[in-house]
């Protein structure tokens, strides 16, 4: 078969995507909710990758200047990247409904990618057809991907129907707390009053309650540290420090220096906030993360911070 520039372009693109995908799975970030006060205990919670697949275009042309995928294009791909192409094609065609997208998932050879593909389709169709999305999740026989599937539906509906979205987290099995963290974080971007009221119910165990407030602080801080700090001061007093930990983390994802400057003005929670910055720095500058933890004056927060960034 003659190799065309078009084929070479897609091979290069999907090889890159495949490499990034497995790298991200190995490097998935973690949340360590901060102490409610400077001396209380904290729990560690690993955060799985956000279940958003390849974030492919749902219909029509892809990114500017790229062609729409089709069966012929994927069939021309090298075997090493063909599965990723089928998965992307499923996401692309999900705009036409589950029946149009799921057959592409059946072409995926790798068992894990095939399950992820089905979860991707469920997330993609959830806005228009919740029933089909839920049915896809129920039909997945892997605990991991069934949970991630419901997680994805929750994320898809977080901004438009938060009650339903957070309810999906009750079906996310092992990912329930992760789901609540991210779904409520997404919801806070459009309806912080809903999230404050929801978290104030103080439902679930300690980790569940912590992650509720942490998600709100982290997601809002990705947009505005000032806005996030104002929301955290509405949190249940016991968990305000935890919320500010999320603020530091989310703000540092945008700008480390601005995050540290903002944390400095958030007494009495500046050290919770700075701890959150250190946790984010672990991913990009581990040595600076350690130095930041060592600068914290609270022995309890400093020891927790160092334990996280050094592991």
C-alpha cells in the first residue's frame, strides 16, 4: 500500500497521543486534602486521570486544519496506533448517538482501550441521551471502567444538572470520592451556591467531606484565587483549611508565583494554601516543593507536606 503524506501525518499524531496517554496514566496526580486545622490529621487520596478520553471533536471537522476521521483513515494506520484511532473515531461519531459510535469500540483490539472507548462514548452521549449513557456503563464488566464510565457522565452533566451529576458518583464505585471532588469542582464554576449547600450537608466519612470542599477550592482557584478564597470562607469551619489547600493547588496550576503571593494574604489559612502549592510543585519542580514544605512553620502541616512531596 502506498504511504501518503496524509497517512504519515495521522500515524505521527496518533503515535504522539498514544505515548502521552500512557505517560499520563503513570503520572496521574494525587490529592492530599489539607488539615482542617494546623494540627489535625490528613488523609491521602490518589486521583485517577480525569475520564475524558481523547477529547475528540464530537462531529464535523476536528481542530482547525485537520480532517474528519473515517473507517478508511483508521484502517490505514499502523497497528500500534490503530486502536487509538478507532477510539477517537468513536468519540467523533458519538454526536450521532451511541449506536453510531459503539461499533468503532468493537474494532479496538486492546481490552483496556476497548473498555475505555465505551466509557468515552457514554460520556459523550450523556448530554443528549442519559438512558443510553447509563446503559453503556451498566454493561461494562470491569469495576475500573464501569466506575470511570459513571464518573465521566457526572462530569458531562456537572454544569447543567448538578443534582443528577453528583448522583452518578454514587455509581462510580471505587472512584466515588474522586468523582464527587471533580464533579462538584466543575459545578462550582457555574453555581458555587449549590456546592456550598451540598458540602454543608456533611454527608459521608471524613475523606468524603474533605474532598467535597477541596474540589470547590481547587477548581475555582484555577480561574481566580480571590474568588476561590471567598468561597472557602463559606465552608464549614472544620474544613476551611482543607478548602484552602485546594485553592493553593489550583492556583499553582496557573501561576506558581501568583499562587504564593495570593496565599500570603489568606490568614489564618496561608500555610494550608502554601501546602497546596507545594503539592502541585511536586509534579513540575520536586526540589522546590520540598523547600516550600520545609518553610512551613506549622510542624503538623510541614510534616504532612514533606511526606507527600518526598514519596
